[in-house]
């Protein structure tokens, strides 16, 4: 009897694997192909703006165009990544097929005219919309739709950054804070690997990063320890700052959205005003370093993610300027992701902190790169693995320390307001299982308001 049970279990495991392998392949190929097209188009738009800098002055008009595109055809697509999370938790109306092409086009528009945004949100929405479309064609049930949506998220994320393992773990970690959805790991891993492979077949290349640091064998207590304890102390201190930067970014994005809606009742004025503010900030700073992705240099000596890995490759306040430019861009309705700007913020903040602490610049830029992202998305495990995929596994312990420290110090906040809290970061936290970050923030604001009234402030 026991042997029959074992045989039956393995039969169902093989059946499950083959089923999801066959279901996931077409989704991953479609997502990878569309992401490859998106990356090519995005790159072309960015370099075209480099050659035509006057395009920045049309950013307010581009913002109005994006607003009306979503108002006319977007429907629920306006919720972006949060809609995908809601559908994974509780499938209802589904994700419209138009979400993918619409966010692709509007993200390219944002970058063409100089908006400071990313690309991961677009890739994830492409993955989610394609997965929903295939789920409808395959006539999947509710549980299967949930799994395929997560595979779509993994495919989009893994393909856009060239990090297939990170894409798979991100998809099962980001849905609920403190909990991994391991029931979907096989489809997510298959989807992420195939999607990334598809992007490579299309000839799209990803940026290469390198940590130019080798730990000395002569350090404090080196006779007894394998790792430099003083360097670790500096990493922990820097990681606290990375977590606080994550918190600041998330709160500003949501705060700017709320304030804009409260002040400007004519909604198309929100992106128009946002575009004007970005232009004024550009005049104030006097250089275009904080526009668009921040990956490619518009001119020799520009501050970019890559330059931040070198001594003197970032200004002391580059990270703060990027936070301001990006939160205004996204908070006023322009489209794109948050992750690449978070990479920029983290790498430049790491550069600054390394200079202040007399620490290795390239190592701290890499730690900031992944840790600010970890704090803002509440995905420390995925970001630790991203460090390994992008920078190599030699300093995986440092990556883990940075990501998990930033995760805790970012608090119960994040860029995805529909992210659920499965396990609070602190045992003393008074949250119910399933609360969203949006609900938690509303209660926090209400509590602060009551305290201010009590003390008549």
C-alpha cells in the first residue's frame, strides 16, 4: 500500500511538471519576445532623446497624451502591477490584454521625452497580461490562473534584467510580505529561464557589472575570522541607510499621487504639472543625469549606474536627486517601472557612503544597487540572488546582510500598495494576515492624525 502511494505521488509530480512545462513555454516565449522588442525600442527612444535634447520640453504634453490614452483605453490597466497582485490573490475581472501593449507604448513615450522612470514595471505588466490571455485560451481554473500569472511575472522580470533565478524567486516572494509561494516555483523558474533565453536569441544584450574589490587577508581578528568584521560593520551601517532610502522613495511616490489628486481636480493637469516640474528641476540641477533610466551616459562624465561603481563616479547627492526626479515622474502619472531608478539610487548612495566610510566603492555600489531594491519591494531573498547573478557569488554573505538589513529598516512600506502582509517584520506589529500595504499606511496616517489632534498640533 505504501509503495503504491509513493508511485502514485511520483506519477502526479511528473504529470504536474510536464503540464506546467507545456503551459509555460508559449507564455515565456511570447513574453520574452515582447520584452526584447520593448528593450530595443526603449533603447532607441533614449538615444534619440540624447540626440534631440529639446524633446524634454514636450514632456508635459506627453504626460497629457499618456493620461488620455489610459482614460480612453486603459480601464483597469491604470493599476499596473497592483492589479496583477490583486488578481493573483483573488482573481476577479482579470487582466486586460491591452495592458501589455499600452504600458509598453506609454513607457517608451515617458523615456522619449525625458521622464525619470524604469522598465521592470512594464515587463511585469507585459508578462501578466500575456499570461492572462493564455490562461483564457487554455481555459484554466482559478488556481491555475493564479499560478500562470505568477509565471508571467517571473518571465517579465527575468527577461528584462537577464536574471532568470531572481525572476523566479521575485515572483513567489513579492506577492506576500514574509512568505514564499513555493507551489508556483516550478512554473516560475521555467518561465523565467525560457523568457530570458528568448531575449538572448533576439540579440538583446544586458549591462555587465563588476565588483573591483578583493578582501585583504590581513584585517582585525583575521586569525580567528574569515570575514573582515570592520567591513561588515560598515556594510550594516550603510544598509540601514539603504533601507531608509527605500522607505523615502516608496512614501514619496504614494504621497505625490495622493497630493496631486487632492490638489488638481482636473486630472489631466497632474501629468502636465509633473512634466513642468521635471523641466524646472532639470534647469535647477543643470544637467540631464537624473532623466530617464540612468544606465547610458548622455555625455562624457555623466553620473550613471555604471559610473557609480568607480571612485568619483557619483555626486554626493545624486541618489537624492534621482529619488526626487523619479517619484515626481511616477507620482504624476507617467509610466515605467521603479526598479532601475532604485538601482541608480542604491548604487550612487553606496558610492557616497563608501567615500564617507573609507570603504570599497564598487562593493558598496553593488550592495546599494540590490539593497535599496530589496527594501522598496520587500524581496530580500530575490535581491540577494540578484547580487549573485549580476556580480558573482564571492560576496553572497555581504549581499544577504545588505538586503535583509535594508528590508527590515524600510518598515512596512513598499512601492506595491497591493502587496499583502503574510508575516510582519516585527512580532510586535499589530497587523492582520492579508492586510495590504495600502491599508497599513491608511491606519498609520489615521493614528498619527489622532495623536496630532490630541496634542493640538
